[in-house]
C-alpha cells in the first residue's frame, strides 16, 4: 500500500506540473482522426452494453490512431473502471489530461485543426448522450454532457492558462480512490472544484475523504456544497457524518 501511495503522489505532481510541449504530440491526419472516431463509437456501444473488455480494445485502437482524441482516452478509463483495473484507469485518465493539455498548447499554431478536433468530439458525445438516454443510462448521459461543457470551455480559453477539465480530474480521483490511494484522490477532487466549483460530485467525494481522515468540519462544509450544487448525497452518509460529529463534539 505504501508503494502505491508514493507512486500515485508522484503521478499527480508530474501530471499537474509537467508542461506538454506542442512538439510532443501532433494533430492526427484526417484519415486517422476519422478512423479513431469510428473506433470510439464502436467502443461506446460496447461500453453502454457493459462489455468492458471489448470496449477497452476499441478505445485502445482509437487512441493509437489519434493520441489526442480525449473522448477515447476517457472511454478507456471508464472501461478499466468497469473491469476494476483501477491503476490502468488512472493511467488512461492521466493520458486524457495530457491530451487536453497538448491540444491547448497546439491552439496557437494549429487553431483550425484543434477547433475541428473539439467539434468532432462534441458531436460524438452528443450522439453518445442520445444513445445513453434511450438506454435509460441517465447518469452516464449527464457525465457526457458535463464533458461537452469542459470541451466548450477549452474552446474559449485560447489565451488563458491551461485549466484541466473538472470531469476528468473527478474521474482520475475516483480511480486513485478505488485503487487505495485516498491522498492522491483528494488532490484530484480538490483540483476539480477549483476548475468547476459547482461540481457537486467532487464536493461529495471530498466530504467522504475528509470524514475518513477526521476533518469533520471540512466534511460538513463539502457535504453542504454538494447538496447546494444539486448532488443527491447518500442519506446514510449524512447520518454517519452527523453521528460522528456529535460523538467527537466536546460535552
């Protein structure tokens, strides 16, 4: 466990601090991007059917065709989460963040290509949302809609400093948490609410970690923020936090 925490903390530091140069990754060719998007769509069909191995295979092929296709990296992370391969999921979500950062670095020199890439990803996500809603998978549809918001925010930040997308930070934190690295998870969830203070799920997850580590006042604050921002907090968690706070309150 100690080794995992040390590795996870290093990964977070490297991810947030390392600048990805524009030369490190390049825009895919038109043909490769189209093939990557088609593979992504097939992967989404398998993911919707919870065929996680097949989904992961398609998403892996997709990012091989286009290393900057952020939706495919994210889908790969979701597939690994379904397979309970949490370290692999963290790697996929980390690659997703690196792709976002690389695209941000390429905006100045390849603005048209980067904008087209994001438009293609938004279109693919909208198609996915329609399929998810038809299948009754409303949670995944909501998450996909949030990723569209992240992509649109990236389109408007050409001159601004790169801001990691909140939904990907949230997912990365969940992968770390599932893999037993609560400290690394907390770092990502805190970064997520910096990126998007209205992300209720991140506030909820922080409340859980804060309660586990004895930061009860912080946990109560985050729980209130989660509910304020529309997240439905588990009633049992609310009761547990209230009981623990009462037990530790000076008599």
